[in-house]
């Protein structure tokens, strides 16, 4: 279908270039949605910036997404990747991924479960960073202890070189 349309526009270079640019945009959107879906990032599939789900800090709630927000995001992305509108061959696959993500986030129980998984992943990542930082500090302490009275001058020299 795309190639036939390109062939039909062989005399009109501007229209041909516009069609090629549209195909590239369509491919980019579809590829992003499929990639995010394969990684299980349902908020990203809908184009939302809530990578870690809802975050509660005392009375504050960051990324508190309502059903209306999800519906609006779904409609916006659906317009861009619907197989009747999008020229990419994988548009039906991306559309199914979008529907799956929207279905999961529209169901309150499934959304709470998904947000709990995201919270657990966030906690594990932070715990890993803390362990890594502790190990780095322990190593720095051992090096300082090993260098003895030369630790401070060597540290200053290394800082100046870097």
C-alpha cells in the first residue's frame, strides 16, 4: 500500500518526501510503543511520564493518574497508531499493546497491583544503589588507610588531574 502510494506520487517530489517523512514518524511511534510494551512499561505505552507509578511522600502524591487521564492518553495515542491511519506494518501489533496497557490501567485492582510491582522495583533499585555507595565508601576508606599520611596530597593531585 505504501509502495503503491509512493509509485503514484513519483512525479510530485514534495508530496513524495512528505509521505516518506510521515512513514518515518509512524514507524518511530510504533517502534517505541512496542518496545515499551515488551518491557512492561504500561504508563509509557500510553505516553505518560510515570515511570515508577504513583509515588506517595507523606501527603503528597506524585504521578497520581486518574481514569480520565488514562482515557485521554489512550485516545491520543490510538489516533496516532490506529492501523487505518498509521502506515507502519506493525501498527496492529502496537495498537493491541496499547489496548492491553489501557485495559490494565483502567481496572483499579490491576492498576494497584501494577503500581505495587513498580514500587517494589523502585525500592530494589534504590537498595542496590545504597549498597553500591556503601561499597565504594568502604573501598575509599581502605585506600586512604593504606596510603596513610600521603592520602590527602595524593587525593588533591588526582582531583587536579581529573
